[in-house]
C-alpha cells in the first residue's frame, strides 16, 4: 500500500498493471493465453488493492460507513490491509 500512499515503489505486478491500463497492451507478446501463468491474476489482485486503498485515502474524513456502503469490495480489502498493518479491524 506504500505505492498507493506515495511512499514507496509499486511492486512489479502493479507496474505492469499500470502499463497495461495506460498503453492497452499485455506484458508479453501474444494474446491472453500466452501470458505467464498467474501473471494476469496477480496484476488484477494488486490493482484491486491499490485502487481500494487510493479510494480509502481519498474519502472524506469520518465517512467510513458511507465508504463501506458504496464500495463493499473495497471495504473488505481496506479492512484486511488495516488488520495486517495494525492487527485489528475497524
């Protein structure tokens, strides 16, 4: 989540996800089925985490309930990140 906070470099899979999104191409030559096993799934997972955490950081203070209601999948990710970071869930 350091990349989402602007305090660290993105992991390689997130960097590839950004490039895929920005340039509309896959990491390796060929089609979807020509990509290394598991790479696209890892890219989706890290992009989901990045997006969820960015939304969380961009929310208005004190609006946790509204965030959870509007973005339930993101809220699940945010809770998991908070638990990993702090050993607790809000």
